[in-house]
């Protein structure tokens, strides 16, 4: 159980980090325009 929960947590954190990166990239692109 704990292993599965930790795996789910890891994947969710990775997904949030990815989305945050995308948001930052969008901001950077719009700012440079």
C-alpha cells in the first residue's frame, strides 16, 4: 500500500512540475513578444 501511494505521489509531483514548467515557458514567451 505505502509503495503504491508513494509512486502515485511521485507521479503527481512530476506532473505538477511539468505543468508549472509549461506555464513559466508560456509567460516567458509572452513577455518576450
